[in-house]
């Protein structure tokens, strides 16, 4: 393709350069490639322009002069990369209805609930998210919650070619801030909540919110949690068709009444000005009400009927790593959950605190090279909500696990809740299972769907379900 076909706004004779492919990774450059200089969180692509030309790049797209004769200067290389990627793959997102879900917690659950609702009506659906990417039932490995613009459009092309009529994607704050989804048109955009996370990147909650708000300038319909204080801000500034949902706010378009928590799930009434529909779920917790209500309202925005929505939600078995009950065959319960933020930990522990017959045991750690300010907060929550706490590693990455644990313990120092520190997560899980008592509920928080642990820069295999099974077998 010609450069001017990839970047129509270009005003230069360079527009007639033939481009074979596009990349922002200088290591992937081959003859005829366009290399886009992205100024990233850890490195600046402008520093690699010379290397890209030496590898055969036919054109350099940059925000400032790099000294290369084949460079084209643009105002924003993030936006240019997204636009070029979409054009390179033929703008595939225009071939299906695109839905985006953003927020700190609940994104994955909402996308899977929406997938169940849409597929119940016979439509082939794609999912892009944290656990995995899906084309119908076909699994495509997921690296980031939201892929970069090139890989995202490559995935869109594949989904379009394989007949997807709807695509639901989790939209992370990083992706929104870095314009990975720049210029996409969303049929529906949903906001779940905003709680402390990613402050290592955004620094302030205000910056975090500003990143999330960008999604709602790209959609026809906005679906917003009216109980969330940041949701109220997004709703007040929405310029598109707005639908709100809530448990507490009675002015919301959709609300949940008559919530009935049960050991095997939850029931509630989805109420609007003109209809009441009973919703039954096989997962518990107040957060499940919010997630299912969000999915239901998104489906309503697409034109689906309440009866069909309720039926699909009732059939849904749950989402891997989200309040996932692991079968043990024992007289105690083990739960795996992705909770890795203060709000997420509070939610999952609150849910099972109401259902416990014995102790509530919380096993958790915090990720390395991420927002450190949440560590003592999570320590305080675990101590306050649990009867026993096991502090361990999560994904320590390049940090010393012992120092991460020290930060967590700062939040527990004034608590009388008993706790034990076991740095090795595998040994910590084994200890929790092997020392379980009748009626205990053990919550393994932080890893959820992940089947690995990041130590240094390497991923090692760690599937908590396997560790639980091994520990159970030792009890025989």
C-alpha cells in the first residue's frame, strides 16, 4: 500500500512511498516497512529510528526530527499508528457492532455475560480481554487486556473474516491513554466503577478518570454505573445516548430491587419505569448484581428483550477466576478470584463473609513494579474482613517479594487478626488447604484466571487449581 492510503492526512511527497507492513518495534522491521516512533512508558521509539532504517524501513513516522531522510513528521504518533493499522487491515471494526467495557473491576465478568446474552440469540461474538481472546468458542491467546493498535486490528480482521457480528472488548486505561483504540466507533460503551489501581502509571485518580472518560466520546450509547462517584461525573458529561444502572440510586434508568443472596447464587428484580424482570444468577455477591445489571443494560441498548437477557444470564455458569469455586470434595470451600485492588478485595471478602460457616481465610499478595500505595490498604482490608490472613507473593516481577510483603504488613500492624507470612505462593496455598477447618472459606486472591507467576522478567507456570489438587491429595 502507499503511505498516503495508510495515512490520508499526510501532506508530503512521501505519501507515494510503498509500504509493505507497519510496526512500532524496531526489532521487527524488514525491507519496505513503515516504522512508527512511539514514545512509550519505558522507551522512546525515536531513539531507534536509525536502527529501523538500517533494517530496511522505507519510511519513519515521528513526532520530531530523527535525522533520517525518509522521515515524516506527524503531531501524534500514537494516533498515526492506530490510523495506519486500521487502514492497513481495511478498517475491519466497521464490519461488526463493537462494544467497549471499561472500569477498574468487573470488566471481564461483564464481557462474558454480554457474550452469553448475545450468543443466546444466535449471533457469533468475539471477545477481547484479560483472560483470553475469543472468536466464537475459539481461544486466541491474550497478552494485554487491550492489544496495541496493530495487533488489535489484525484480531478485528480475523474476527470479521470468521463471521463475528458483535465484538466485545475490555478497554483498559492504558489503552485509552495510549490511543490504542483511537478513532474506533463503539455501538455501546460501559463503565463499571473506578477504584484505586494503576497509580504507578496515572499518578492521580483524576488522570485515571480522564483516561476512562475518553471511551465515552467514541460511542453511540453510554451505559454507566450511577452508584459510582466517578460514574456520576461520566454520566453528567455524556453527549451520547445515556443509560444508567444502580442499586442505590433510584434515579438510574435501570435499578436492582429485592436482592436475595443465596449460597448458590443471587436473585434480584431489574426495574425500569415500564418493566420489572427477575434476574437469577449462579454467582453470588453484590458485585455480581452490578456486573449483570451492566451487561443487561448494554444488551438493552443493543435492542435485546428482557426475557432473552434474563434467560441467558440464568444459564451462565460463571467466569474463570472470578469468584470461582474449586471442587475439593472436602468440608471446606476454596475460592479463586482475581481481586488485586483494594475495592476488589473488599468486594470478594464481603461476599463470602456473609456465607461462611467457619473461618474466612484470605490468602493474597500484591504485584511488584505496580502501584505500591495500595499494598497497606489491602493489608488493612484483609485483616479487617478475614478471620485469618496468609500474606504471600503475587507477581513480584523485579521487586523483592519480602519488601512487597513488608508494605502489606504496614496496613495490618494495628489489627489483632492472626496472620502468617509464607513468601512462596505455592507453599502458602498448600498451607492454607492443609490447615483448613470444617466450614472454612479460603479465598485465594490476586491471580484469578492466570496460570503463571511473574518472577523477574520470566513467567513460570503456576495454576492454583493444580496446587489445590496436590494439597488435597496429601490429605487423603
